[in-house]
């Protein structure tokens, strides 16, 4: 762990194994942190925060840019760490490093945009000012699907805003976060400004959320864990930013460019082996184009390459065996409930796949939106399609979910396109394109997909609290 500018070897703690999901080999062990580790890290962050906040914002941003420069210098090492611990194909891991750089550099650019307001008062000789301040100590909890990018997405705005940070690097993929700490150390970040602890969410994560030292918790992960964190945070009324699960609908209408829709549906389902919160999780296809779309989609899915992620295939392994078991269960339940199998796919266990966590692209067709595969987040290379009669039916079925993160709509009808934002209850909608947020956007989940939102000016503003001054000189 990296606390107060020093490396702590975790002596006296249990060791947690870090596995390479491609071959199940042991690549590292990390300390299984306990509540005391959380407290020590929070104290270091608290001690460092006043001096950090006192720096002009551009000087804080300079440190963040130096960190970005170190990431750029050692980009290939970080990409290989990501692939080894998480399993995404190396080309996609390089893309994740690009996202780390983007988050760091974008938010460094916000340093000169921390502003306030002067508002007219109802009283004579009085002015109202609204100021922005950092919260203090921010706790960052990340998912395993983008272990480096998700950490940078929180770290960069938090630091530029004047907060200090304690990151719990997910126990399944802890090495990327620890490597970022190493690079931050090389970049000369002052001690205690960025701290990284390891261990399990319900133990060290819970202690981080519970502590009175923590002012704000920013978490990306499952809706289940988000609810636990919400409950824990209630005791001390913490400010929360939760980026949770999704069940994105992919709507293709009769007037869509079918080939473009197929390509986007493939990218949005299978990138990172389907392990993205914005992935295409269920498809609603207008009956006039459903047959053509599915024929092409199944063909493209069947042709995707799967194998050793270091050789940069289309799909690497899933992150662990629990995830394989979870997906298999969803597919089994869906088939029991009447789903038709269009591409059997399923777990791979033989030959080159004897070791590792492999799941081949699987496509189903369903007639009932209540099917488990249309309601439960898969987070893997499995997708089901359902025929619809109209745009209105597609929207109603898409909205029939507790989630509200992202949605896809393929249509060339301008009227439909303009009606969609008010009709679909999702925080992020992709029209006529595949997934992939931009740094200046706002990644935000509605419903049980979270609260808060990240990126862009609104994401940055989330790391600043407001203070109102009534200045009377009467
Ligand atoms: N909306 C979004 O931006 C994204 C959402 N996700 C969602 O994340 C999920 C997969 O990620 P996982 O790593 O399995 O998430 P997870 O929910 O298991 O863990 C997320 C983080 O929360 C911590 N944590 C877990 N339980 C905790 C507790 N009781 N108290 C405090 N901390 C706790 C974990 O240690 C980890 O750091 C999927 O559902 C996916 O949709 C993933 C990426 C992006
Ligand atoms: O969190 C996700 O799964 C996505 O938002 C993903 O995370 C980092 C990448 O830049 C995003 O596409």
C-alpha cells in the first residue's frame, strides 16, 4: 500500500492473490487491508489536505500534468499490467491508458475554471457571493473493468479541485492503482495527497466510507455495493457519487443504416469482453429489419477472435470464474424461460482454453421482456434480441428496467431522434453510434444506475462544495 508518500508492505496482514484471468497464474499478492489501514491512510490524506488546497489551482494541476507525463513515459508497462490483471486485449489496454491520460489532462485544464458567483441581494448595501471549496478528503472506490481509467477519472478532478484522495484499488485488479501511485511518487506529488490501500470492499472499503475523516465518497461499481455504501454513508451523511450498473437497450428502427447498426452493436456488446457499464445489453429490433440485422449480427459475433489477450484478439477472458458462473446462470434461466439460441457460444474449456475464464459470444432471441437476460445485467459477451412493432413499443420496453445508465438508438428519422431524449429515462444516449464517452461530456446514471455523474464541467464541479456569503456594508 502507498500511504503518506511511503510504501507499506502489509506485514502482519493476510495476503490476497492476484490472478491472471487468461491462464489463472498467480501474478502478485497484495495485503488484505483492515480498518486500521483505512484510518492511517485517511489521516495521511487529512494532514496533507490544507497545504494542498492552499496551492494555487494551476500548481495542483501542474502536479497532475507531471503524473500524466509519467503515465505517458511508462504507458506500455501500465497497459501490460492492465491486461495481465484484468484480461482485456492489449490494444484495448493501450486505449485505457489513453483514457487515463485524457482524464488527467482534461481536468488539469479545469484549474483556471474554478469560479464563483456574485448575486444581487434584496437588501440595500449587500451582495451575495457563492464560492467553491474542496470537500477535504475524498475516498475513491473503483470497479475492476477499467482499473486504471476509473481511478484517474476520480483522482484528477478531486486533486485539481483541492481535495486529497485515498483510493481503494479493487482487490481483483489492484496493480493498476498501485502502479499509478508509483508514478505519482515519481512525479513528486506531495506526501499524503494520493494514497492507495488494498483489501476487500466490505472491510477496508467500509471503514473508508464510515470514517468521519472522509468528506466525499466517489464509487464506480455494482448497484449492490452502491446500496451498501449508501447505507453505511447514511450514518455520517456523506456526500456520495455513485456510478453503478446498467442494462443498456439497443434500439434499431426500420429506417436505420443496418450495417452501421450491426457494427455499433458488436462494438458496444463485445468490447472489453462485454465488461463495460454502457455495453449493449438487450436489443429491440423493428420487425421490418430484425431478420436482416440478426443474420448479420450473428455472423459478425461468430467471427470475433478470442484468445490470449497479449496477442490482441477481439475478446480476451472474463475477469474471473465467478463472472463466468454468473453469466452461465443468466443464460440457463433465459433458455428455461423460453429464449431461443441463435449463437450458442458459452464457456470454453478445452485446448488453449483449459486454463483461464473464457466465454464465447452468445446470441439469444426472446419474446418476453421479463426474461432474465433482458432484466439482469450480464456484463459479458451475451446479448438477447426482441422484435418490436413500433418506436413507441421499443421505448416502453427499454424503459422497463430499474437501471438508467445508457441507451442506443439507430434511426434516420429526425422526429424520432428529437423525441427520444424526453422519452428514454437514461442519463447517456448514443444516437447512430457505438459506445465511448468523451472527457468533456457527463457520464451519469439515472434510477438505480447511480447518482452524481462524472466527467466534463459537471463532473469536476462535483468535487467542489459551495459556500454562500452575505456581505453587508450598510
Ligand atoms: N456506472 C459506471 O460508470 C460503471 C459501473 N460499473 C459497474 O460495476 C460492476 C462491476 O464492478 P465490481 O468491481 O464488481 O463492483 P463492486 O461493486 O464489487 O466494487 C466496486 C468498489 O466498491 C468497493 N466495495 C464493495 N463493497 C463495498 C462496501 N460494502 N463498502 C465499501 N466499499 C465497497 C469495492 O472494493 C470496489 O472498490 C458492474 O455492475 C458494472 O456495471 C462498472 C464500470 C462503470
Ligand atoms: O466505466 C465504464 O465502464 C466506462 O465508463 C468506461 O470506463 C472508462 C472508460 O473511459 C469508459 O468507457
